[in-house]
C-alpha cells in the first residue's frame, strides 16, 4: 500500500552557499525521511525521485526498470523543450535494455578489462608527465582545467579509439552542449550532427584500413557503420568529460581539505582509496533516470508502469545509512558500494580507465607541485552548475 509522500514541483539542484561539494540540502532531508517521493518532471510527466542509497541501487539493478531512450523523461531543467524521443540509434547501447544492450556490451567488455587498463598505466604516466612539464615551463600558475584535467583524458580516449589527438579540441567543444541542459535544442542538434559526421567518416576509414585501436578492432566485426559510429560517439563523449571533471573538481576538493591532502602526500600508495572516496564525495554524474516497465512496489511505494524515476546519485552517495558521516571527506573511508559508476548491467564500462587516469594524475600533480594552491578565493571558482556532469569551468592554481 502506498503511503503519503511529498510531491516536488521540480528536482532540487541549488547547492548550499559556500559549499560547492555538498548536494542540495533538500535532497538530504528528503532522503532521511522519504527516500522515494513524487516528482513533476520538466516535461510535465508525473514520476518519482529516489534519494536513498538502497533504493537507487535496487532500481538500477532491477530489469523491471528500463533505460530505453524512448521511455525516458529527463528530470533536469530544459527537458520541457525536448520532443518525444525515438528509440536509441543502433549501437547507442546505454539507452537500451537487454538483450540488445548486452549484445553490444559483450563486444566491448574485453577492451576495458582491469588488466588491459592497468597496462596503460605507463602511457598515462608519460602523458601526465608531459603536461606537468608544460605547466612548469609556463611559469607558476595555470588553469588546471585546460592545462591538465581536460587534455590528459582527451589524449587517452583518442588514442584508445584511434582518433587523431589534433582533433580533441573539436570533440571537447561539441561534447559540452550534450551535457548542458541549458544548451538550446539547436545547439545540441548541431553538436550531435558535427560529431556524428566526423565519426562516421572515421569509421569508414578504419573499415577500409583497420588500425590497432578499439575502433579499428571493432571495424573487423559484423557491426554496421551506423552501429560503430554510435559506439564511438558514446565512448568518446564519456571519456572526454567525466574524467576531466573528476580531475579538476577532485583537486579543488583536496585543496579545500588540507588535512586530507597532506595525508595523501605522506602516503601516495593510498591514492587508490582516495580516488574512490573522491568519486563518492563529489558524485559528478549526479542524476540518472529509469522508467518502470510494470507496476513495482519499492520502498513502501507503488511505482506504476510507465512512470519515470529520477535517481539522485549524489544523495545516494551521501546516505548516512550506508556511509557514516557522509558529508566528511575521508580518504581512508571504506567506499565499497558507492553509486558513482552506477550498478547492475549498465555499470560504467570505462570505469577502470577512469581509475587509472585519476590515480596517476593526482599522484603526479601533488608530487610535482608540493605548494599547489588556489590562485583565487574558493568562492570565485566558477562551478559547472549548468550541466548534468558537475565540475568547474576553470580552476586557477599557483605553485612555488
């Protein structure tokens, strides 16, 4: 039987003043009393908002909740202007359910194994060193976003896929509107078209002359050019934006928590746990969504078939029932079960690549610049509040 719960007119997104790393305060109060509440989506759809860790993890692992594009309703601002979505294009597997999703994912899983990603460590170390050298030559200050956080994952994902690094700025420029709910429909369509056209030509070239990279290997399979283009689109977009924002926002968080920063400096071997805690604490991919395929009773509520559920990953990762003192950054914490890479069959395919890059980049940055500090007051750091990938637009730092 469904109990009476609050009904929100919109998704809470405003973060506490002076606390750029904390989730909206309303999410915490909702989670502690009503981890599943009604929510009116921007397009008028009447659905739900899940904030509790247990409920969010249950929903993303339950096949009765769908990730299919044509069933989705976005809880983020700007979605009201979106037209009804068609089924996902062939190859756009993260917006599909099994068995279609599983067929594509199976072909890619072997290319992102823990072992294969660890073998990339030496190359990530080389790329990191090159960018640290460039920062040092530049002087005693830089914008960490453009000098370090963006180019490292851009270079790595371009190399893995077989995209010329000379074109990484083109991709960065066109990926931004895709993750910005504030971008107009025309801007998003223009970015999609530009990326799609480029990637299709790249796929055709690799089909004619396969190369030793992920796209080159996939070009020898039965996948169509359209499927390969969609897969390249997904992997490139994810690889450019998420890790870049984790590197920049993670550095900002460490600089604002000097005790934790010093702990990591004193024990560089603890970086693996530090990365997991930063992933939990920051939750840059803050909101997801699923749609019920049938009536499902969960958390004492009845979610009816066709109703969408917004998933607050940022609230789930701060749930005190799962993580004691969740609002405290603690690099020694047990973070097992955090929701930052999702859960279930749709868990992030490139998570091991992201981990390798973060471990190497944070270690190298802190070792090279022991006196690293913000070059502006923390309140002047421009936060990326206009995107479904949280982070900073710029991070002015200084050293020496």
